[in-house]
C-alpha cells in the first residue's frame, strides 16, 4: 500500500468505469498503480514518504524562534 496525498481535487475512473472523486488535502492508501502514476504525473497528488518527512514534534532549523 502506498500513501497518496491529494494536492488538487480530481475524479478518477478506476478500471475505466468506477469513478471516484478525490478531495484536496486528504491522504489515501492505494495499491492502484495506474492511479499512483497518473495522479503524481499530472500533479494532482504526491507520494507520502515518511522517511523524508521531518518529525512533527521538532522545530525547523530556520524557524524564527530558533534564531
């Protein structure tokens, strides 16, 4: 399963006939390779990779409160 963060709202026809509406700001889990490739290529969504995300409880280095 891959996590996909929806950047722009869009509709997608799974298997060419099952249309699903995806809403911007949500995250979904999917194994649909076609959805993953097309949504990322078109800029509708991004893959969510926990390894590249900063920890949520840590302040960023360039944050004003750290200067």
